[in-house]
């Protein structure tokens, strides 16, 4: 049983998963949607880029499901499994957790080496040949590409992640920071939750008098492995659009991007960049817009002619 820590605990640790009524910020609609799908015994493919919040979302979903009361909900056990652990993977594949419950499976990318055994296991769960009543399969791009080919046969419901809304980003970064520090974090971090938490951590470490330039330098250095992981997940055909958006640095209509790059459509590339978390897409008053809004990532990306 997961325990809820006090809101201030782990506030300075960008890697610590968060859940509960105070600490989990944003994505309330997605959590509600996933909870509804689980109560209807559906299987969901949850996917997103590095550090985009998949683990925290699964923890929050478990917290919500354990408290959900509806006429159709029989309160089955809700079990979170981290499949990076070899023993956990083995127990999952041999059916140790097939009794009636909801399974929230994290880091499903680690299952991909199992080949036919994994395919048969997925079919058994999706077709409810086991007694597990609902499964959320969460992973990164590799997992999404692996699983989506079986989407129709397995009736997998797709649930892509994206960066936060502007209001959610401000709420996330605000605790214990001064107004000027909040504005700086949003200006340089965009709305990516991990980048914002890294910036908040650096401001908190430096105290009220922390120099802005020093904080930004420290955060940028800390985030390099994360930036590298994001870029590694971007396929070559998508980097043309990414570089163009990074250079623009402001919201752009997808049709304008496609025309500038002589692409029939920017949709497929934009979809991937959005669920990887390197680009945001919003419907504004003058139409849909794509925006590479994380200045720290953009500066790192352009500094060594990457892409």
C-alpha cells in the first residue's frame, strides 16, 4: 500500500514520483478518463516521452481507483508493477498477478525482449482470458511502436501524454519560490514537468538570493542526460520539424510548418514530438499552434548543431 508523504517532502527532487490530492498537479481529466476505462475493464496503452510523468500518473490512478465507489465497481485490488525489476517481470509473465484486479504496468519497454511470450500474455489480458479485469500498459516510444501494431486485434485504448497546460505549469513550479523565480522557471522551462521541477530544485537549493544565471546554468547542466534521452527518441524524419520549431521559438500553425518544410502534412511528426514532450500543441483563438517552448532544451539542441 502506497503512503502519501507530506506535500513538502521530495519537493526538491525532480525524480521523485508524486501522487495524492495535494502533490499531484494537473492531468485531472486524463486520470478521470483512465479510471473510467479501468472500471469498464478496458486495456489502455499509456505512452509518453522520458520523464513526462508516467509513473506519477500511475501512482495517482492507483490512489483514485482505491477510493472509487460506483455501482459497477467491485473494488478489485489495484496493483502497480515496475517491470524494470527482473523478478517482477518474471512473476507477471508466469501469471502470478492474474487474480481479479487492475494492473498498472510501468516501464513496459522492458518486456519487449520477451517476443511471442509477451504477445500471448497481452492477448490473454486484453481478451480477458485471465481474471485480471483491466490493464494499463505504460511505456515510452519503443513500447508504443511495439504495441500499436496489435492495437486493432487487442482493442487497446490509446492514451498519449503531453506537457502540462500553462496554468498547471505555474501551479507546479510555484511552491516556495518568489514571483520573479516562478516567471524565470516558466520562461526557460516551458511546461515540461521534469524541466520545471529541476529548475524549482535549483532555485530552492540556492535560496532566496540565488542568482538567476547561476541557477539556469546549473539546471541546464543537470538536464543534459534528460535532453539526450528526449532527442534519442525523436526519429530522423521528425528532426526537421523539431529543428524548425526550435529555431522559430514561438507558436506556429502546423500548416505553416508543413508549407515551410514542403511536407504534405506535419501531423504525424507533430504527434510524435508532442507525446515525446519536446513540443506542445494548443488550440488558441487563431487556431492550432505548435510550440517548442522549453528554452533550456532549445539552447542545448542548437548549441552543437544537433538534429
